[in-house]
């Protein structure tokens, strides 16, 4: 699906409603933005990263112990 949008003041970009609905994006949700072959890629991050982390590591999340590995995993799985 493709939709046209306009870059606004302060370089803001409005994601069209059809795309927001298809991806079930919510206001305030975090995204990962990167450039790939001259294109801007915007990937939604999980809404509840701690739940995802518990599933990945198989035990309650402890920030100090698990943060470096969790960050690597989250970036590699964003938007799946």
C-alpha cells in the first residue's frame, strides 16, 4: 500500500489514516526510523516492550542485566 503525504513545518510527517489503521498505530507509539538504499523506513516498535522481553528471555526482565541484549533484539525485530 502506498499513500502520499507532505513534510510539514519542523519536518513533521502525518501518516495517512489508511496506513495507521492497517498497522494499528497509536498516538505516542514509538517507531524506529532508518535509511535503506535512499529510502526512509519507519518501523513501529512493540507497544509493550517489557511483555515482548519476558517472552524472549523467558523470565522477568531486569533492566541492568538485560538491557544491552534487549536493545539489540528490539532493533532487529522492529516492525515484524
